[in-house]
């Protein structure tokens, strides 16, 4: 060993080194598991572009690990995918293991989701992260938070409320500010897009609720920028006018695809 280190590399060594160099991953299948739909598409992780039209399948109910994993396998098969897979999941994830499941079946808790999805898809590499964290990653890398220094918070408004914190582009994972208490209520159950639909709220009433949630967050942690994502962010002109925040706020660039793109980037 010592001899090897002292000797200058021979031609053979150099050739072997260049032959075995690992090629950087450029294409990853991104999967976004949501409370109502599971979406996926192959992504070019060097540009953030989808390489094919995304496939969306309704989330099975009950959304158990087996049922959802079968849908993920169906999406992988649809794209004939044998490469790496990145997954965004609507709960806290620690080392590939699910720790909370507010909007999917509780039987997900403590499931090693990376392993489960690797088993059903046969993928050599599966990387799973919180859905808001990975969506935020897409935005700070290629979207509305690109080149933004300081403290950026991504908020996703959907079945639940997700939040992701970035400082100088670096993620601090599993920030569950969608469950912050506002007026004695869990923010998510009162101000998510699902709550708007469930209670048939007018844009003004709902916009003011979201404003209160964001105020609570900005008073606690003082971000430099909010990015708002989730399907409803397409209609930001209907509810942004009711915001009274001191923090600058913009909509996500990727809109509905942030989860897919970010899941792929996270796996890269
Ligand atoms: C979960 C978060 C998730 C958010 C959006 C919340 O209920 O606790 O982990 O990011 O929903 O799906």
C-alpha cells in the first residue's frame, strides 16, 4: 500500500481510473406522493426539465404503504424506468423512514419508504424526502428562489400545508410549520386548500386565513422571502391581494411540477 502511494501512477492505472469513473446522474424519475394524486415524470436534473409528459394517478384510499407503493411501481413501469428514483412524501422523513402521516394512512409511520419503493420498482437507488422540502429544492435551484441568498421559506398549499426552510440555498429539513397553532387551531386544518374547498370559502375569507398563518410564521422566524406553491398558487391573483405581510412573497415557478422536479433533484 505504502509502495503504491509513493510510486507515480503508471499508464495502466490511469486508464483504469478513467474507465471506472462514475458518470454523474443526469436523469432521475421524480415522484410526488400527495393526498389526492401520485404524479411522476422523468426529469433532467441538470436543467429541471421534465423529459416526458407527467403521469398522474389518483391516490388509492386508504392510502396504505402497499397501495401507494403499487401506484409508484405503475408509474415507474409506464416510463420503463430502471434508474434512480426520487420521491416526495407528505410527512416527516428521517433516513428514508416515514415519521408522520397527516394526510395519508397512519400505517406509513415507521415504514422504511426508500426500501419499500426500491423493492416494488427494482430501482437501484431510491431517495425519499418531505414533499415541501423537495418542492422548495426545485424552486431554490431553478425557480422563484434561484440566486436568492438569506432565508427563504417555501409554503405549499394543498391537502395539507407544507413548509421548507432554506438558508443561502441550503435546506433545513422537516420544518413542520403547516401545523403551527393559529387562534387555537392547527393552521393546516383551518387554512389549507382542502379547508377552502371543504368549507366552500370565498377567496377573501380564505386569503385572510392564509395571511394569518404566514404572519404567525414571519413573526416567529423572520424569513427574507416566501415562495407559495401547490396547485392553488396558479390562482394567486384571487388571494394574494388579501395578504398584509412584511416579507416579500412570490408564487412558485414550477407550480404543480415542483414536487416532481424537486424529488428528482433531491435524489441526485
Ligand atoms: C405534513 C407535511 C407536508 C404537508 C404537505 C402536512 O400535513 O405534516 O409534512 O409537507 O402536509 O403535504
